[in-house]
């Protein structure tokens, strides 16, 4: 019985080493080989589990840094601002920029 979604059947010839690599990469992604090939064809970064994990970690880190920036801003508005707060703010922004750069390079490298 033909699958109503995937109705076109393609035959693919691979060298033994290529077939082994395909099998290994599909296994690492916890996918069957057909699903893994479809993933490679569509090239949707959000489909990759490791990219989703990187983005989740980045979002969490941005939230933590945003909370710290809000505290510094509150101190500034209530005239409790210190020079150390400015240095912290600069450090947080540098950390945020590095995290975003790391995720972007990881996504581009995939």
C-alpha cells in the first residue's frame, strides 16, 4: 500500500562507505535513513536537534543576562548606580555577543 504523503519512490546507489556514513549519521540523529535524507533536502535548521538545543540554551542565557541588565537599570533609575554596574553591563553585553556569534557559526556550519 502506497504512502499517501510520500508517494514517489527513488532508488539511490551509494558506495559502501557512503552507505555506512548515511546509516551512522541517521542513527546519530535517531532517524531512519529516508527521514534523514528528507531532512538534508529541506535544510531546515530548526529540524536539527543540536541546533534546537543551542537555540534553547541561547534563549535561557539571554533571559538571565536580560534580568541582570534590568537590575542594573533599576539601580541607575533609583540613583544607586555604581561604576561596577557599568563594567558588569559591558561584560554582560560582550558575553551575549559571543553567545550569539557561537550559535550563528554553529548554525551556518551545519
